[in-house]
């Protein structure tokens, strides 16, 4: 029997979508040991692609589900259970790992709960992540979100996240460029404007806590569509953000007979003088997915676009991952 190669590091993929974190960190020698995602269609795409490379992840252990759905089933935040119970549940369900990865939906924290002097976890998905951090104490926390998380709810959401990480024993600095940063996919070889918030926190006192640095752009100044597709017919511009909505937006014909693209249009370009709607394959490569990443036949076209619009930009995650593993 072929002996399994020891991974360089292990990670968990929370709110996994179609597995952008998985793809990038697997390439760096990491092994994903736990995944959760509750959207049925994203789950199909995820399993379709990663069962081949990581069959262990999809083996049922001790009659537990192998691919967990809602995070709440793991953290029990909606059940009112005591800390002893939720801590035990998380420890039982999630194996040991090094890096916690999560691109989570951003929601406000309850001010009422805080005014009353208790941590009200209900309604915020960061509260679920916090419980997993407290129970499992990973070496590193790697989060991705929209840029607005920093200003969300009058900066209250971000302040609480930093405070909670600090209290859980992780080094975080409020200053940009230190523990958190905004990085744009177009600065990392992808022809799409996708600026996102990234946070990396190591355990206090651990190597990397204060030394970690975000990667420098691999294509400073941006990546144009014509450069990326190596074809002068494409616009000499960075592409627009691939959107979650899943429905394309209109392209108009000017009176003089020339095509022009409405500002809101994200999936349509003028290529070689003709209107061109991005194919799923083009969108996939624009987000950094390899050619052999594919969608199961049971996932509709609209779902594919939604999944790609929700995904992380692979190149950015890979470059941040490279910086993280220097300290593992
Ligand atoms: C921004 S997307 C993450 C995308 C992912 N990082 C990727 O690369 O494809 C957030 C995901 O969280 C999932 N989600 C939201 N609430 C959830 C919950 N309570 N439990 C599990 N998944 C949840 C959504 O279905 C969505 O796929």
C-alpha cells in the first residue's frame, strides 16, 4: 500500500463555499481535515472536486456526518447550551489542526447582549468561529471578508472581532498592514477587481505573531484582461468584480452603432469589437481556478456564477498562505 505523505500543515475550511481556501492551501502542501458549508449546491461542487484529492475528508467518522452543514450544529450557538457542552461538542467533532480558514458572512453583533454584560453569540457567525477558536486553539487564524467589515455597524463589528481574538490569546494589531490588510486580486495576477479584507492572527508569543507580513503584489499595478488572456482583442483594462447575483447585466448599442457596456455590467465585455459574455471557464480562470476544477452536471449555470462570485481569489489566498507557512 502506498504510504500517505505527511502534510506540511493541516487546516479547516469553514463556510467553505466551493473550496477556494482548500485549493490554494492544498497546493502549498496543506491537508484539509474538516469542512462545513450549508448551501446544497456549493456542497455538490466542493465534494465533486475534492473527493478525488482528499478522500479522507469525505469518510464518515464514528457515524458522524463527514461534511458538516450549518456551523450552528457544531458550535450549538442557537441551543443555549452551557460552555461545557459546546466546548465538548466542538472538541469531539473537529480534529486537531493548525490553521483555521473562514470567509464568513459579515453580520452585526448584538449591542443589547453586550450592554447586559454577556456575549450574545446569536446572529453573528463570528461568534461561531470564536467558539471553535476557544475550543481548539489553532496556531493561526486566517479570515477573509468584504472590505466593509472594517466599517460595518459604525466600526463596532471589527472592534469586537479584534477584542475577541485578543481575549482568545491571539496577537492582533489594529493597524492596517500588520494583522489585517486589503488585497486586490488584480495585484496578484488575476484580471478582476476584487479588493478584499484579510486577517491573519497567530497565537501570542508564537513565531510569526509579530513577524508575519502580508505578501507584496505579484503583479503590482494590476492585471489587464488582454494581458491575462494573452490576446489584444480583450480590453486593456482590469475586469470588473465577478458578482454573486448570477444574472448578467445588459449591454447597449450606441446610436452610432457601437457597442457600449453599461457600468453595472460585470460579465460582458467588448472583445474584438463584438459583445462577449464571459463563459464559466473564463470566469473560473479569472478567479484563479485551474482548468481541471469543474462543476457537477447537477449544478445549474446560475448556481455556478453565484458560487464563483462568492469565492475567494485563489492567487491571493495562496500568496498569503505562503507567508503563513514560513512560521509553522
Ligand atoms: C463568502 S462565502 C465563502 C466562499 C468560500 N470561501 C469559497 O472560496 O468559495 C460564505 C459561505 O458561507 C455559507 N454559510 C452561511 N451561513 C452558514 C452557516 N450558518 N453554516 C454553514 N455555512 C454557512 C454560505 O452558504 C456561503 O457559501
